[in-house]
């Protein structure tokens, strides 16, 4: 009788385990992944294109890539709960990609975020976060010691200076960093996000890169920077030298996409130099027959 009872108990536990695994698998299958372009701009002061920032939203959890100017208000405009802005992946330390870091550290805190901001980025980002905290130490003191109700945790930062490979994983997403060539920068990264239903690759700022091509091969979405080939021809020689060493020409990107074949190519951080949006798209489409769109601020994909 005891053996029969043990067998029955074992069988019950097995069925419970199968049911739990099935429930978790079904939940993963129902995962909703959205890409929201919070900012698609460059250092140019274009009021229609705010600083580079992208939100990968999985079941309402928010994973940010870069924090250009205005990032928190753009998140609010996208109807995201800014108190949930609690982790960011930084491609490199150019100012147009990081000017929103003080905003991201302090604004959600003043609105009620209790978790420290998790920052994943290249070497130097820990010092950057430390200097920002020191710059705002009087603000922090007044909010903590004055009359304003404030928690003592939400303004802090947890920083991981990353290398290539898996830099983050939770139950919904795995994030892989890969090195990209961006002119004189010793460290610049792109990121690959793998969720239960989609794979999204963000190039960061880079010249045409074999690493991006391989990471984006067969991905659902590739978000890539670009400059107009026609506009480039009109630039002064010193700027041509700079852009050729730091960024990707439209025809180079078209060739890369033709080899990688992502489900959707989204252009962001676009440099037009007098070329129209349709002309820039035309430069891509001359060599690439896949789906391609020009990213716009607050666009959802």
C-alpha cells in the first residue's frame, strides 16, 4: 500500500510539473513584444526627432537602449509608465546618446520610482553615473531631507560595464552585446534582444559592420543608423572623412541588409544633408528589396 501511495504521489507531482511547464510555455508564447522609437535623431536640433532612445517593451516591462535628450518625456508621450524606466543599455558614450541620463536617473525617482536605475554600458559609464550623482548632490539632499516626500533608493544607479556576450537575462528577454566600429571610440556596442516571440537588433552608431550583419541575420527587426549617399557627396572633405569613419552610408546598409535579411529594417539616426526622406529610402531600395521604413519618433513596431 505504501508503494502504491508513493507511486500515486509521484504521478501527481509529475502531472503538476507538466502543467506548470505547460502554463509557463503558454505564457511565453503569449508574450507581447513592442519596439517603440522614443527618439530617432542625431546631434542636430530637429524638433521632430529627439535624441536617440529606443524602448523594447515585453509584457509592459521596459528595456531602454540609449537615452538622448528628452527621453523621459518621450516615454510619457508613448504612454509608458515612467516609474518603470529602471534599466538601460547604452551603446556608447557620445553625448547625443547619453544627455538624458540625468533625466533618467532623477525624473522617475521624483515621480515615485523606488528601484535604482540599472545601467549597462561601455567602460566609462560608471564614472559618468558617479559624476552625475555628485553634480546633483544638493538636489538629492533637499529632496531627502526637506519637506518633499521622497524615497531613499530610486535615485541610485547600479552600473555594469559590459563586454561582448550576454549582458542581461531575465524570464522575458536575453540581451547580447556585440562590438561595432565607431571611429575613434575604443568601445561601442550594438545589442540583440531575444524575447519569446521576436528578435530585435539595434546597431548603435557604427560603420557597416560584419558583426551587425551576423547578429541581424534572420532577425525580426533591425534598427540601423544611416546617412544619405547623395547628401554625403555634398559635404566638405573634412566631414566626409569623419562620417565615413563613424557612420554607415545608405548603400552600405542596403548591402548589409540584403545579406542579413531581417524581417523589417528600420532606419534611425538618419543624416539627410538636404536629401528628402523618400530619396533616402530610394537609396536603400535600389539595392535592397526587403521591408524597410524610415523610423519616426513614437513609432511602434
